[in-house]
C-alpha cells in the first residue's frame, strides 16, 4: 500500500502569514494527490485535486504543487477561517486503496 | 445544491451488524461513483469502500473486506453500507463521499455530515 506522510503534524501561524504544508508519498504517485480541509465536527472539504487544480469555489489563496513523491499546499495569506486540519490523499492506487496522510493541524499563534 | 445525508449509525455490540444509508439529492446520483470514508474519534481519515455508478465495480479497504458490503439504489438516490461482524476498531464517524467524476478517480468533492458508529459492549 502507498503510505502518505504529512509534516509537520501541527503548525502555529498568524492571520496574514504564508503557510506551507508538506506531504510525501512512499512511492511515486504522479500528480494523483488531493488536499482536504477539515474543521472540528465538520466533514472534510476538497481544496485541491490532481496536485494543483483548485476545486470550484475555493479561494485563490490556496494553491498546490508537486509531482512524484513530494507535494505542498500553500496558503498565501492566512484568514481566520483557515484554521483547521489539512489532509493530503493519494488517488493513484489502481486497486482503489486511496490513502490519506495523518493530517496537519493549523493553529492560531 | 448537492446534499448527502447519512443515517443508521448508533451503538452496537462487538460482533453485531448495522446498515448505514446515505440519501443523495441535488445531482444525478446514477452518474457518479460513491465512497464511504471513516474517521475514528480524534484520528485521521480512512477510505473504506468504493462503488461505481453502474455497480459494476466495487472495492474495499483490507480492514473491512469480507465484513462490509457497499451497495446503491439509483432509483432511490441512495447509497448503503452493510456492516457485519463489527469490531471495536470500527468505531468511527462514517461519511459518504461523492466521486468528482470526469476521469478523476478517488477525488471526493462532496461529503455528508457523517454518522457515528460506536462498537462497544
């Protein structure tokens, strides 16, 4: 199975900061990498798919990059509503064993 | 507006069974792949099962293979998850999630609010 590792596990930042999250796959997954945001008690929300495609309705301050095994999610200027947990997920597996990273919790500094 | 509403969760004893439902609205349900994803309390997300739009393709995570069965009724715009031989480690919030489609396998663009399954004696 493909393992996904996110770093760091938690991150403190301030409104207006530029923040970058990292996700690494245990093998090459081309660009089959998606990012989700989850707030406490809520369902996850799709932000980025195929490594760098912005989901409809998601603010342009979110961007994704990477291919192969290393990927990043960047928030260009943090807003108060962005404090949440962020998960990466690979959709490369031909056996449909889609795996998520363990998440990065973004907290207010 | 796309809506997915899960139901059927609750408290069940180890070894017991439960059937989850997900009612879909606001889109042509029969045209989309659907999935179940779960989240244990305080933990991360785990994909559980996939079903194609036509029911011709079904897959399960190893952790539930042989115990869970995914199904759908396109006439009723509904997705189901039959869970048998439940274990304590199956305790989680279960979400139904729509596949984005357009060739993007494994991308979940809409999620329900989740239903909590607790397996405990």
